[in-house]
C-alpha cells in the first residue's frame, strides 16, 4: 500500500508526528506501522526509560494522557503505544483535548483495530488540525489479494505463479496477517529467487493442488464431469478443510462473472481481464466456461447456488450432510 510506504519513508527521514491514530478493518497494516515505530524511533538505550506499551483493556483515556504528557529522560522524545485501543471505543472521544495540544516530545500511537472514528466528531477533527496522522486500513477485496501476495513476495525477492497465489487466496481468505504468516513459512524453506508453485503450497502448507475450489471451478467451467465429481467427493470426505459455504460463494462469484461476460461485446483477453478484474492467466478459463454455459444456463446456475446457500444455512435441508448437498448441487449445475 502506497500510503504505508510514504508514512514509513517520512519517519525514516525524521518527519515524525505527535500522534499516529491507526484505525480500520485490516489489522495487518496497523500492526506493521505500529511495530515499525516501536522498533525504529528510539534506539535501544533510549527505549528502557522512554518507550511504553499500554493495552486498551487495562487503562483509561486519562491514563493515556498522563503518560503522553510525561517528559522524556535523556532522550529527544518518548514513544507511547496503545494496543487494542478499540476496547476504549466508548470513551475514545475524550482524547480530543489532548489531540488539540499534543506533547511535542511524545509520539503517541493508537492501534484502533476493526473500528474507525466518526469523522464528524471532535477527535477526528482535532487530529487532522494539529499535524497528526490518521491512517485507515481498509479490507482488500478478494480479487485484489493474489496481486497483493505477488507484490509482497516481489519486494522480498520471490515470485509466485498465478495458480499458487489463487490457491492461497481461496484457502486463507482475505486475512492479510494469516497469509503473511504462511508466506513467512515458505520463505524459511525456499531460497530467494524461487518462484512459489502449487507444489510448494501443497507440500508446505497442506492445500491440495488438485482438490480445491479453484480446480472445482475450472472443472465445472470445462464441464469435466469426472474431475468435478472427484473434487466434490474429496470435499465431502474432508468437510472441515473445505466448508461448503466457501465453495458456494466462490462458484456464485464465478457464474456472476460469466453473466457479465455474456453481456460484453468485446471478448478479447485484455478486455475480459479488465472487465472481470481477473489475472490474464485465467482468462481462457472464463472464455471456455462462457462457451459451455449459455446465458440462460448461467442464470439458472446462479439460482441453484442461491438455493444451496440457503440449504447450508438450514433452509429446507433438514440437516442433510454436506457430502450429499455437494453432490446434489453438482448434478443440477452440470445437468
């Protein structure tokens, strides 16, 4: 994220603000910025007397202000970091008086995860009026995750195949911290310069390269009945690792994209990749599927997937096992 890079670069250059209010749904970047400040603003000799980490569940706003107003000892500044500050959401606005006149020798870092300030209220306005940083960390959409994985790995001297990035996304979801942890495991094992492949993912993370939602989507798109039933059987045998609700959601997204594709007059690979927001590597998969599923059939499949989304949640299924629901769904999609 460019905003994170700019913020870190400014700190490295000595442009340090009195308050860093880090908020939003995506905890990964909040932790990254907070950890960078914790590790880099003070040297090791200064940290003992001038760096403090507080936790929202254990303190009040008055405690934060009291610590922030202290003067540093034998150092130019002190750093006060408040983690899990979302636990103070009911009283966080009381920090506005300090934000209007922050201590110039204190760097106050507020980690306000999974929430954000009301921009109409006093604290947000005070932070913006007095040279502080308000950083909002937003969740990435599913279709942005594979590219995020690629960029992170490129910056660390690695590459990853499109299929491997897609496997990680489908298995781990949009939790950047979880994805980062798995990538770190791979980097311990694999030398720099390696292109991470589906085989690496399967061997080291435990995601099957042949039996996953990505391969099921491809098999259904190609109308490869044998392969699709093999994957569904594997899902039925391993329901904890392959929850049906995830499968239905991914297939619903896939057929919704096919509906969009049917309506496009320009079906050149570049136009398809741009319109559907997919990696060009996967465009042929969509073009094959759109030939195999006329628009009327695509609409029918979307209705089927809606129906099974309800059944998973207990609507009209009478506690039917996932294995049987998967088989029934596949019969109706391919029928």
